[in-house]
């Protein structure tokens, strides 16, 4: 199941991503902070992190990244297993 989290459907800039799976040692706090920096509120960011940890694919828009590669590197460093462009 894919959950979609997006701050504003009309937001410009940023990247649309699909996150899938997580590596052992995923930094849950840093993951939530990264999602919050992308424009999500605390509740949405926490829900998205929880859904990922439960095995769901999460589709998300993050406004702080100007390129897919920057977003992928950051999220993989936090512990996300797979990051693809949505």
C-alpha cells in the first residue's frame, strides 16, 4: 500500500519520491526531521515514518531538495532502503 504525504498540492520546487523498505539501524528521529524539513507537519512526518517501518511504500514530496540525487543520498544515509522518483 502506498501512502501519499504532501504538504501542498500546489507547492513548487522540491522532489516527489517513493520510499520503500528500511535498513536495520534506521534513525527514526532523523527520518522524521528530514520529512518535517521537507514541509510536513509533525503528525504527517511521524505517520510517514511509521508507515515505512510497518512495510508500506510511502510516496512523498520534499521541498528542501533541488535534485532527486540529493534526496536519495540523504534518505539512504538515514536508513531508507529504496528511494525512487515518483
